[in-house]
């Protein structure tokens, strides 16, 4: 009976070691797979962060271009408005001068006629 017990214990220990090796191999494979996936994901994170950086740069560049275009448009319109205002002012000033000139000419004619009459 003791021999049977001893043999069962030895078989049980052998089976436990075999099971431990199987678990160890399984755990080792799982760990190796995890390490490989972690490396892959780290590489993917770099790729994604670069792409995101490019995308953000593109968005910022588009915003800058839109702003610069708006500023150029405003400056162009301001210049056009300034020129139009100068034209209107010069035209109005010229008209006022011509009215004054006509008034003076009429006054001089009237004086000449009065001088001839008197």
C-alpha cells in the first residue's frame, strides 16, 4: 500500500510539473505575443501622432491662409474706398471751384456792364 501511495505521489508530482511546464509555455507564448503587440502598437502610435500632427498643421495652415486672404481683401477694399472718396472729394472740390469761378466771372461781367452803362 505504501508503494502504491508513493507511486501515486510521484505520478502526481510528475503530472504537476508537466502541467506547470504547459502553463509556463502558454504563459510564455502569451507574454511574447503581448510584447510583440505592444511594440506594434507603439509603432502605430508614432504613425498616428505624425499623421495627426500633419493634419493639425494643415488645419492651422488653412486657417492662416483664410485669415491672410481676409486681411488682403479688407486692405484692397480700404484702398478702393480711399480712392473713391478722393475722387468724390476732388470732383466735389472741382465743382465748387468752377461754381466760384462762374460766380466771379458773372460778377466781373456785371461790373463791366455797369461800368459801361454808368
